[in-house]
């Protein structure tokens, strides 16, 4: 919810509020597969290793979380320069 509100606030011109919501979303520990995948997607640009860990947690919670699998492969290949690991994913 914090990430969604961050996008809404940014679109409304409230950059400070958007940044605060994004930071709070990153600080909280997710409790379900979708939340792990979303947090991983937000972490991917600045913390790709942390994002991969979040995607792994999403896949542990629900192995059919396809967004987590695709984003994990992208983070491994594009951000961490580990294309062989991305192919395995």
C-alpha cells in the first residue's frame, strides 16, 4: 500500500510524501508473496541483491508468483551481471 500511495503522491506533485511512503514501504517486512514481489521491484534499481532476496521470498511463499520470477531474472542479468543465473531462474 505504501508503494501505491507513493506513486499517487508523486503524480500529485508531492515528492516529499512520495519519498516518505517509498521509504516506509522498503522498511516494513512483507507478509505475503505479492508484497515481497512488489518490494523487490522497488528495490531493484538501487539494491539489486536485496531485490533478488525479496523475489526469492516471494517465490518461497508462492512458487507461481511469475512477476517475482521475471523480475528476479531481470535483476540477475541486468543489474548484477549474472546472465547464467538469470537463465536458470
